[in-house]
C-alpha cells in the first residue's frame, strides 16, 4: 500500500512537472514527507497508558527526538508529544461543546448568551490546562479561552 501511494505521488509530481515544463516556467514544489507509524519502548508505552488509560486508535510517529501520538479518548481526538523517557511535553485535544467541562461551559454561555459553541480545544502543557472555545453568533465569530475558570476573549471576527 505504501509503495502504491508513493508511486501515485511520484506520478502526480512528474505529470505536474512535465506540464509546467511545457509552459517554459520553473516551479519548485515543497518536499513531501510520508510518515508511518513507529514502534516505541515499553517505558514510553507504559507512561502513555498511565496518562491516557482509555485511549483507542493509538498511532505513534517519530518526530525529531520525540514521539507524537495520535489517538481518541472520551470522544475527543488527541495529539500528544512525548519524550522518549515517557515525559509528556503537551497534549492537544479537539472536541465539541459536550466535551467542555460543565463549569467552563456555564462561564462561556453566560458571557456569550447569543453565541453557539461550535468547537473546543484543550491544551495541557507544563501544568497548565487551557480550553480554547470557538463560538458563532449572528454577526460574528469569537475565539475565547478559559484557564483557571477565567474567561478571556482572544479574537473576534465579523461575518461578511
């Protein structure tokens, strides 16, 4: 499957290059890196499942000297970066309004009663737990964040 995928990419790149050469122009295409899942040490695997015991669909990727793991837990998609010794650098998870803790959801809904929560992101890094909330109103979009039960509006966009 991987060989077939690489072959298709190569054919597409070649055909694009040939078509562009016909137009007497030079175009440099970005490098394409095809990654695949990788094996990790028992120490790293144990640290991961200690932090995320209910993780499913776990896929590991080598990322420089660290390991990126993509998985699903509690109906949220996660991307976590671990050092090879099992120390987690960060975890970013993606979800919807129902994934936002009740106390945070109440804070957001009280501050933005005319807006609907359309997406939430949780960032856990070095002891910090930050929820980024995307909201949609009739005339605008709002990006807000909640940390330590404090709400801060990060950005507001008007709809065109």
